[in-house]
């Protein structure tokens, strides 16, 4: 393995949550008088922290979202996770391979700590990630596309940025990894390859990742 640390995004990379959360986000924003399609949500918010939703709505409409927006939205998301969430096909195999090879890994997600843990528990990934391997945009001042979260994760794991590989499926995440000076592998299962053009490598099947990282 040519990297000392593999940093995974969470939503859409480890857990198949992007269709669920973006469907619910689009629906909730529309309810509140901000018409948003599923495609709009993917384009504008996928990979970003919750403050991005608030910032863009305020910028575009001059109106603030309700104070309880995050709590209501996360309540809907967590309930849907309990019904629907599954791991991304191939993700467990990658984690098994990294563990067998003794390569450090962690997750660095725009989602909250609670969202990460709820998703991992439902998808059966919690046994792979203890608290030392979980980093959230809550831990830093700026979420993706700023590099802060990835740099924070690498620093806490004790690995230099140039020895890290980031696994991302959103344009915001790819931008953040590049800004952090890390190689980034763009997962194109849900995102058009052209939108992840800044990635070091692109791949469409999580089952391919271990070999790509070793290559």
C-alpha cells in the first residue's frame, strides 16, 4: 500500500445514504417554500455540511431557515436510515483489506457525529470505526470544500497530508482533498466523472478500490 492513511468520506462512500438524505432534504426545503428537486439537492448540497444549506438559502432568498431545521431534518433522516440504510456495496471488503494489511483508515464526514454513528450502526459498520477513527465537520470551523476537516483528521491520526488518500464522491469533497494536498480517489457511482475531474483517480466500483490504492 502506497499510503499511510486512507480517509473515507461517509455518505455515499461507506453508507448508501445520499439518495435518502437528498430526497428528504429536497422535500423539506420545498415544504418550507424553497422549491427544491432531488437533482437540485444533489447539485447544491451533496458533500456539504448543514451550514451550507442555511447559507445558500439565505443568500438566494434573503430568508433564514427555521431554528429547528437541523433537528427536524435529522429526525426524518434517522428514521429513514432505520428503514432503508445499507452499506455501499464493496465497502466492507475494502475495510477488511486495509485491516489485514495494517493500513490506518478513518472517516471524515460533513455529517454530524450523531449522523455518522447512527448510519454506521444501522449499516453494520460500527465495528470498523471507534471514536478515534471518526471525524466530523463539527470538529472544525469550516466544512468542505475547505481543507480543514481532512487536515484535522490527518493530524489526529499522525500522518502527513502527502501520505494520505481520500475517498470522495462529491465535488466539494474532491476540492477539499486537493486543497489539503492529498491524493483523492473519486467514486463515480452517483456523481458524473466530469464533476470529479480534479481527482487523482476515478473509479465506479468500490470493489476496485483496494487494488487502486495498492497500485
